[in-house]
C-alpha cells in the first residue's frame, strides 16, 4: 500500500466552479501535511500547509481528518490559472516528505 | 522562503557518461535534499545532504551511482554517474524550513540520457 494515495483525476471543471479532492495517508503517526502545486515542467511549489483545525487561503480550503487519515483540498471559483497538478505531501515529523502521485485539475473557459 | 537555483537547467547526455548538478541557496541551511521525478511520476527522495558529513541515501539509491557533495551551508552537488536511459528524469534539490517542515524546491534539472 502506498504511503500517500490520491485520485489522479483529471478533474475537468469550468471556470467559476468548485472542485474538491482528497488524499489518504497510511501512517497514523504522520505529523505534518501539505498541498503543493506543480505546473507542467516546473518544480513543486508549496500551496498551503494543512492544520488540524482546517485552514483557508483565499479560494483554497484544506481540511485534515486524522480519524480517517485523509486530507482534502477545495478550490472555489476556479480560475484558468488553477490548472495544475496538486500534490498531497505528508511527513511524520522528520524531514522526509512522502508525496502522492498528484491530482490533475484542468479548468476550462 | 529561500531562493534556490540549479545548474544546468537541462542536459542531454550520452549513455555511460556522468553529469554533475549544482544547487545554490541564497541563505545558509542545515539540510539539503535531492529528489528525482521520473516522467509522469511523483517525487522520490534520493538523499539528504548535511554540511560536513556523508550524505544519507534512501533505499534504492547508492553513493557510487549518485555521489553528493556539501562543501558549505549554501551549496550542494549531485552527480549522476555512468548514466543509462533509465536515469532520464528531473532532478530537484530542496531545503527545509525547520520551524514548519515546509520544503522549498529548486527549478530542477531535466536530464535526458540517449
């Protein structure tokens, strides 16, 4: 079983729509959680950390469910520029990041 | 976040040769990391490089194939030795913000081995 699993998508949504997707992790001792964004042929860039109480950054909302071992990302009012691959990343408190394979989102005009 | 640069940004190399990738950070960092991202896949950690000590390699990666140097707190190199087409990949370095565990990545080196 992979440490971090994501629905690969693609999620194909119109501009202005809301899109949400989850990521599950296998290690119950995981401590820190992140969403990274990776554009085609570019490096991953940190989108947001995910806190236990959930957090919001503009149109992006992240939630953590420790009991069920998943995190989620919701994008409201999608923009064309939101088209990217979203990587779920988990760490057990040391420096080692475990990456999901990514969820591809395509926002169409 | 730190500003990270890598050289070269891309290269096409012949089988059997070696390539050294450089990673430069604009601030002093304790730990630097080297990742590989093969086509269509996510990132895999190759090794962790601490200044003044041997790099720590992950399962499946060995020093003879991927020697790493870390001469100071702002610089590291990764060499891909005796390359084969299976080494074609993007190689990325990263640094960690110790207070938050967030990692920041360099722009990557796109390597093609023919």
